[in-house]
């Protein structure tokens, strides 16, 4: 078998797997959005999230492997100048916060990093306080602000 054929088949397989993964990721994100909308409808007073609120947009947070292609897709849809500004901001954040390799550092180093980066805004947060990749935002961003049930009451933490 020729090598170009093998490479082409491998690329097709990887593209197919990525497509399946993106589809499943979108299903999860859509389910999270529907749940958030239901909570907003059922308990509007208990929901802190609203357009322009940036509480969840500061400090480091985890992205899942499933979030990365969705964010990438969202960045690809942006005007190139906005995309470049977001990427530049992300690079500045990494440099300014001395971002450690979280898999390789000690718990103390992790804690020091998170404490030092607590007030750093997400690179996708626009000057108007709105997410520039809102439709492609990570799962964590879609569920932040939901009230937590404590006994018979709900409160936002």
C-alpha cells in the first residue's frame, strides 16, 4: 500500500472522529444551555448571571479537552483582528502569570498560581463586558452562576 493513501485514510479517520466528538460536545453544551434557561425561567431571582456580568470571567478555570475544538471553531468565525487580539491577550496572560505546567507542579505552586491570577480577565472578555466567543464558550462558562440547593433554599455561590 502506498504511503500517501495511508496518510489520506488516517486523516479521513481523524476528521471523522473529530466530527463525532464535536457533535457530542455540542449536544452536551446544548443540554447545559437548555438547563440554564430552565433554571432562569423557574428561579429568576436566584440566578446571578446576566448579560454584562463578568463575575465568572476572571481568574483561571479549567477547560476540558472537549472545550478546545469548540473554542477554536468560535475563534475561527471571528473577524481576524478580534481573533488576533484574543490570542495576543491569552499569550500575555500566560507570560504575565508565569503559568506553570499544572500537571507537573506541586499543590503549593498551583495554589500560588491560582491566587496570583484571581483577578485576570478571560482573553475572550470584550471591553463591553460581553464574551466575544459566547456561542462557543466552554461548558464551565455555561453553568457558572447556577444556584446551589441547600435544603429547601437555593443560593448562588
